[in-house]
């Protein structure tokens, strides 16, 4: 016995043609591989800072400029290298002759009052230094 089922329209399942999709993916892959910039390994990169070769350089080029506010012969004063001064105005005159581009460091001893440390900082500003760095006592 054969049962007749009325003819229903067969639904055709839409098939997606992936051949063109694969072609597009390969084209994109090739495009990105060709257009990408290859960076050298980090071990082969040149350093950003180059050491300057200075022949016959002065010793002042290697030493930072440090103003010390400390006790000198049991009296407060300022020491800049070998020079010792007791007044802020004299310190300004000494600092005025130094190169300004590298800046100056101010170190204050624990044995003096804060007034002397502030006077040293102000003397550096009055001498025209833009970079003044305070370094606490050790």
C-alpha cells in the first residue's frame, strides 16, 4: 500500500558558495603580509642616545655643580667646589660665572637651619639657573 502525500514544494536549502569567500580571505592575507612593515629585532636597534666623543674635555664636564649649605669651621656657610662663602650675595656672584644649561644641585646639611638651605636655593635662582635641584642631606 502506497500512501500518496500531496506534493509539497521542496524547499531548497540555499547553499553558500565558499569558493569566492576563500579567494577574498587569501587576497586579504596576502595584502596584509605585503603591506606590513617588518621591524628589526630589538637587539639590532641603534640606541636613541649616542655618547658624544669629546676630545680634551674639561673635568667640569664630568662633575655636577653642587652647592653645599653646611657648617664650615663651626659657622654656617656655602661651599661650591673649593670656594667657601658666608653670604648669599657672594654665592650669587660665584654662581653667575658657571654654565647654566646643566643646572645646579643644592645640598643642605642637617646641622644648619632651613634658612641657609633656602638662601642657597634663592641664590641659584638669582644667578639665572632654570634647573635647581634640592638634594637632602645623607
